[in-house]
């Protein structure tokens, strides 16, 4: 792994709902953060109800600003 890369871990419940998504900004649900990341990054499925996003520190900082993004629960 190159210097400056970030791995964001994701966990799902048996129904397929995201119950944990690392690096989420305060006040944003795991599912909303997962949805936002899914729109900008490739997701890598893992076994056991897990997945991961790979990004850089700079890109993560941009994603965390959520500029122009309105996160809503469906």
C-alpha cells in the first residue's frame, strides 16, 4: 500500500444494511456515509458482511466536507 492511502472499513447486518462505515463525519449515519462514499469511490466486497473503500487522505478530506451534498435517510 502506497503512503497516504486510507482504508475505510464497512460492516453490514444480515439484511444488507450498513451498520458501520469508518471515518463518518459527526452526525452522519453509517448508511448515509456509505451511500455518499459509494457515489464517489469503488467498493471492494469482502467476506463475512464486510467491505472496504480505498482512498487517499486528500480525497477523504474532500469527501468529508460534503460540499453541495444533502444527506437524507430514505
